[in-house]
């Protein structure tokens, strides 16, 4: 029988959407074999606690309480004081907590007995969810229940935890914001000359001279790549420019487009650290600002933008806004009189026109208002969150594939794998990611909007490249402009009345 004071979840979806109203308990426990073997095995109780708190923070839950058993030899059958395990059992039995967060499951039979007992207690008392490392278990699901069962726990540890353990180790470092692996191009690492311990990672400002006689520093090259991409230049053009000046690639050869693209997609350069879909502030200084990084990431990684040519459109609304009379496109024209100004004019028939600056201003304000409206935000999130089990699975699989690809990217940048090998991996992973994306596509907010919505919309919109803004406008809005109706003044403002702005996002069916 479930304890009446504990919330009863109708579904796992309801639980996943509940955010801070989910109360989380953590349990940290020293592994039995940690003390048996001379070699250090597993994470310390303190590290487990830190990881567990990070999991809670990322999920947006509320941390209710933590229980720990530091010294296993004295814990379970101890006579002095009560072990964390008993206190945890008591908390569960008394109806506290919606989810139990633990770092890892048992490594030994002796540990296992503890977890099986805990699981049974949770089942009896209606504590339905367990978070083990990165994996959520639903005890109402028979497969999950089985996974938490005796034999499965052992088997799973032996089979899966080797690589998962490595990744979680990375996550621990990610949370601490410390670098791992080799220093990426553009950075250098400073070590203490005596202890040989890592001190810091800093932009590599060592000056070099290219065979063409051009002075450069690796950090400057990185800054240049981001700057050019953010300005909408193509990867080909940026690559060409580096090779023209004979600036060597990270591997000391000529630059390939893929190398330029990789740099543009690496959060390291913004002083950020990526792990799974989470970005952490790193301990090192960024070479570019996070805003630049996000702008470039949006430009390079949005699948809907692959076929757009960023440098082509120069005006916010040309060919997006339409004429209310003939429904034809408005295009920008320059008006040479009255001091000279730009206008958007009905291209096909010249039914009417509007001053470009005024119209752009109107459109910017309208979009910012919409993007920062909490109700709109909630609606979009809701639309994205009503996913069935298939969508959930696809999301998890996509995240896993992306992480995997990122790891290979890092290695490719560091030069630990050849570009050819990376190329093969990349093709394979991108195809698999696309498969998952197709499954989740209908339920998801387009990535371009995801990067813009929220309370910070005004700043984000302001920084967004023109092509991103145009894409967002196309995606969300149908904009028609009526003529002034005044034969003496074709440019009269009054846009509040002349513009018919229809929000099509969410109404439109998938095409
Ligand atoms: Zn017209």
C-alpha cells in the first residue's frame, strides 16, 4: 500500500514534467570492494554525493534529503549510531521522497542485498522512481523492475558499466569544469614545473609565422573562424582563406572544411564544457563569447538550415512579408528622394509599400514579445512534452549518439584519430541521429525557436544572425501588409492597423 502522503504519479510522463515539485532523496554508499582491493574502485561517497546533486539539478528536481554510509565495515551491523541505510529506509517508509537517486548499483553480493531490500521497500511504499547514474527506472514498469532485480543488477554492472563508468567519470570532470584529454587546438595547458600537476588551460597566444609570411597565433585563428562563421561566411570560404595564407591546420597540414566546422561546433572555445545535452561553465577562459558560440552552433547545426545560403538575404522581411491585396511578396527597394530611404514594396503589382526600418522595427518588437511570452513558451514546451514512449526512447537514443559523435569530434580535433576514420564515424552517426530525429520531430520545438524563446528572448533575438531571424519568421508567422489607403502618402506608418500578423506555428500541419 502506498503511503498516503507520497504523491501518486499517473504516468512517467507526468513525473518527468513535474520538475521542482519532485522531491529527491539521495543515497551514497562506499562500495564493499573499495576496501577489499588495494586498487581504488568506484567513487568516494563524497564524489557520489556531488554527482547525485548534479543529476537532481539537471532534472530540475528539489533535493529533499541525503543519506550516506561512509564506512561499510562499520555500517550495516554497526552498534554505534544508526547507518544512513536505516535512516533512508525510515524516510521511504514514512512517505518522503518521489525519487531515489543513487550513483551506481551493487558491485558485490553483500551490497546487492542492501539494494534489493531497498527496492522492495520502495515497491511496498509507493516510491516509484529510481535514478541510477543517468538512467531512470520506473518500478511500475516490469522491465525496469527486473533490471533492478538480483541477477540483472550484477549482469548489468559487468556488461555495461565499463563504458558507462568511463562516461560518468567524464561527467564528474565535466561538472567540476576540468579539462580532459589533450588540449584542443587554440589552447595550451600549463603544468606545475615541480609537481607536474595541471594548473590551467589558457588561450595559446604563441606567435607563429606561416610559410606565406603571415603572423598568427592558434587562439587568433580560432577567433577568426568563429567571427567569420558568425558573420555568415561559408565554411568553404573560411577554409580557403586560411589555406591562402598558408596557416597550418591543427594537424600541421592544409585546412579541411570538416576541421573548420568542428572548431565552430566546439563549446570549449566559449569556456564551456559539454556533456550529454548539458553545458557546464568550464574552469578555463573562453576564446570567444558564449553568444558567438551559440550563434555559430545554430548556423551550423540546424538541419533545416543546411540548404540555406546565409549571405544571400540582406533584409529581415523581403520575400517573407506579403502584400495584403495581391498576396504577392514584398521586396526591398531603395527610394532616392526624401533624403533617401529603403522600403518594402509589393513586387509583382506595386499595390503598396512600407518604410523598411519602420517595418523591421515593428517585426522585431512583435517577435520578441511573442518569444518572451511565458504562455507561448509553456505552450511550446507542452507541445514538445506530450510524447509517447517511442519518442522518449528516441530522445534518449539521439542524446547517446550525439554524445558519442562529440567524443569522436574531440578526438579528431586533438588529432588522436585520422580525419578519414572520423569521417566514417560521422556519416554513420549522423544517419542514425537523423532516424531518431524523424521519430521525435513532430513533437519537438524546432531548434531555431528553442534557441530564441524564453525570458531572455530580447537579447537572443538581438544577437541572432539575420538568417536565423528570417527562418524563425518563416516558421512562426504569416505577415501581410496593407497599402496606406492614402493616395498622397504611400509610406504612412500606422503599422498596428496595416499589418495583419498571423501566428501559424503550431497550427500548421507537418509537411
Ligand atoms: Zn500587391
